[in-house]
C-alpha cells in the first residue's frame, strides 16, 4: 500500500500529543490517591483523639500525643506540623455534652504542583500547600 505524502508522520504526531496527556492522567490518579489516603489517616486520627478525649481524667496533652502517634503510624511525614485542637463539653443532644477533636495538616502534591505552574505561570494554586482538616465529635461518658 502506498502512503500519501500528507500522512507521513501522523502517527508520530498523534503519539506526541497523547503520551503527555496519558501520563498526566496517570500521575493525577496517583496524586489524588495519595491525598485521599492522607485524608483517611487524618480522619481516623481525629476519631482516635475523640475516643480518648471522652474518657474521664485524660488531659489534652494525652489526646494530642495519641493523635500524633496515629498520624506517625499512618506514615504521614511532618506529623509534628499538624494543628490539633481539642474542645470539651460541646453541647450535644439534650443534656449531654461531647468532645471534639480537629486535626489540620498541610498537604502538598508532589508532581501536580510543578505541572500547574507550567500550565499557568501566575497561578498560586501550584505553589503552596493545601490544608486538610478532619473533625471528630463524640459524646462524653
């Protein structure tokens, strides 16, 4: 079969266009998977802190230490930079009170931040960290 002169290099051009798009989609899947895993660890750490906070005789320092230990066990780097807030005696249903634990953690995308800066030069989206926050509230015993 003869190829037309106008079709020479068409496959190379199509490959040059599609491979970066496929790579971007693949990397995005991995990055958002890592972000979701981080959010799950934060949520579970907040729950663990709330479970401990509802017990009598437990200090806020012990709750904070338990949350940081859970985050370290969940392989979150820089668990020490997380902001942990413990609020006790929050009004709950009826005459009950609750304890609430809020965990805020700075998360940074590894690959997508530079990609955003390449696509949009003046963007502030790809330059900093995203703060993930998880809150857990449990009724006091």
